[in-house]
C-alpha cells in the first residue's frame, strides 16, 4: 500500500479551508443584505387581510386540481405512449 504524499493532503486541506472561508463570508454578508424588510411588509399585509384576493382565487392561472395531483414517471410515459399511438392511428 502506498502512502499519500504529504503535499497532496495539504493541497486538499488548503482548498477545503479556502472554500469554507468563502462560504462563511458569504453567509455572514447575506445576514445583512437580504429581503427581510420587504418580506415582513408583505407578511403584515397578509395578516391585515390585504391579500384576500388570492384566497378567493381571483388570480386564475388555468390550473385544475388534477394539475396538482402527484403522478409517477411511469404513468406519464405510459400516457405519452398512448397519445402517440392514438395520433398514429388517427393519421391512417
């Protein structure tokens, strides 16, 4: 079994530490540069009842409850194959 060269291990540790430092700096910066004030304002407007239009469904985007049903990939592929077969039969 061969030993790992010391320089290689140091190189990996250095890269890890550099990446970790960059991540920590970004996360601390994001603590102060965010959308919290805007989010709090929107949340307050919801709590005050200013967004009831959304509850009433006034924003119809054309989706039915069926659109939100969970479907498996197998079912979707089978449905697609069925449509392709029907289209081929209709073309005859």
